[in-house]
């Protein structure tokens, strides 16, 4: 069945019958047209937007409240350009570079709220073909609506206006080209501005770009290519496609086409695939040996994981629990039949693991993971054995979920969680976070 969302998409249905899309103002044919929208220093910009007195000042957002070991999640461009303060830098080091920086503890729920407003507005007011790449990035397939708007520049101006108005004042970088990764590349070249590279120019444009700047080519892959004499994208033309394909498979072929042809064949993915696992972890203060603190953190992580499973209608029949010492990860896998999202059962697994494996040695990190998810809507094979019968819902979990939904997360807590009152338990936004669905890890 064919669904028409609004008048723009009705127009797009007609326009799709055409072999190519013609851009009247540039006289350029666009067989494919993608945009990458990237918010400029999203978290720091939201802090400045919500607190106007911070405008013009060097602002950093940290994962802790004025703790020297806190890590900088993001910094505004004043910090980056004037003082060299970068994401991932320790707060102590940043203060040495700029003693006057304004430290803002992370407010992930606020950032998620603004991101959700922007993504919804892009879908409703620009095009429904939107792939959310992260909390501050999205790919847009502009091909279905290109003829409606009349030109790529008009669409870019529309995107910028939509982001500004829906967020309350945020700026963005916009890159437009013939593919997703090529659009991401051109967006990164002029932060805060719009960069449009049409299909007939992208191969020449990308040929001079260092291979390390291509999305998907990390430090190790860049070093591997450099050793083969590949430093800029055009150097890869000297080698066969099999050079990357043998090492990375189809992804290597994709990177080869991007570097040598400026062509990214991958489509927009608008539907999020069901998750295979869910997990929550916490980086501890270095050499943590406080038993109560560790158990309080573990209980909080267990509460988050079990609530998230219930919120997304999943159970799990296999969990992993682990902690990191100075030398190694010590973890184990725990099967559970039948699958569960019961907080008390998961907490029993976690507590037993640490009582059995932790000898009080200094810890650096802990993690809990539900590694095999089972949809509650999926058909189930009944068992002849009583212990495998589906468990009944825990009424206490239901009550806690209802209270926290009404009054806010962590409004009601277990007593064990009170041990975390001096710990930084602000949820960390995952790289692929989305404000709705299973990618919402808050």
C-alpha cells in the first residue's frame, strides 16, 4: 500500500518518475543527492542558548561536576580555536590551557530533548527520508524533493532555518553531495556553513583529500594505507579495489569507490533495526576500592538496564557482567531461562558475580550487558518444565516505572543506589543515540 505523508511527498511521487533531477539554478543534474546536517558544538551551544550570559565565553561540557578527572565531552569553538581544548581531554589539562573556562556538567536529557525537536522538524518540514546518525547528526535524502524546492541551495537554506527555529537558536554545518559519506566530508570542511559539491565535481574535489579525513578510515586504517603509499584519496587509484576489499569486505569496496570516484552507493536507512543487545557501563574513579560505592553503581546500572528492557518490550536470556582491573577485564556470561527483565533477578546475577569474582582489588570500570534479547511480542515455544514457564511481571517494577515516568527518572530508588550520591551517575549519551525507540539509552 502506498502512503502519502504530505503535499511535498505527493509531489515527490510524481518527480520520481523522472530519470534525473534537474537543479534549475545551477544547471546541474543530480541523479543522487544527500545532505549531512551536523550541529555545531551541540552540547556547548545548547548550554549557551539556555544560559545567554555564557555567550562569547569559553565553555566546556564535562561528564562530571568540577572533578579534575572528569573528561570533556565537548567544547565550544572559542575553546577549540583559541586554547586548543578538545573533546576527550581531561578537565585538569584543559584548566591548565585556560583557567577561565566555564565548566558545565552534562545535561543529557536536555540535549536529547533538543535533538528530538530538530530531527522531527527535519522529517516534517524538509523530507521524510532522514537517517539519524547520532544525537547531533542526520543524513537526508534530498532526491525525492529536489524538484519541489527547485534548487539545492533553497533546500540548504530551508534546512538551516528549520534547525534554527526548532532548536531555539542552534547553528549547523550542512554538506550536500551525491552520497552520504561524501556529504559528511564536505560538511566537515566548513564548520557552521553550507558546502555544496555537485556530482560532476566531487571526484576532483575528493582526490586531494587526505585519506584519514574520510569517514570510516580510522588511525589504524590510515597507517595501513600510508604504508602502501596512499596518503590522499587519488593515490588509491594506483591499487586494485581488492586491496581494501580483501581486508574489509563490502565496506572496503565502499571506501574504495568513495576515495577513487567520489561515489558512495549506500542508501539512507530510515528504519532502525531491532537491537541484538543492550548494556550500561560506568568508568570509575581510578583505583576504586570502595565496596559500597561499587555496589551502589552496579545497582543503578541494573535499574537502568532492566527499565530499558521493559520500556522496549524485551526480555533477555543471557547476561554478561564484568569489571576492569589495572591489568584485565574479568567477566562472565550468565544464561537465564526463561528470559527476564525483572530487576531483582538481574540484580541477583550481578551481585553474585561481584561477590564471587571481586577480591577488593582496584577497579577502573564496570559493565552489565543483556546480550540476547527476546521480543515480548515474538511467538514463544512453551516448555514442559515448570522452571521454563514465563515468569509473571514483578508488580514492584511496574510501580517504580509508573512513578519514574510521571515524576522523572530516578525519582524512586533502591536503598543501595544511595551509595552513589557522591558519584557522577549522569547517563552517558551513546554515539548512536536517538530520542525515540530502542536507541534511547537514557
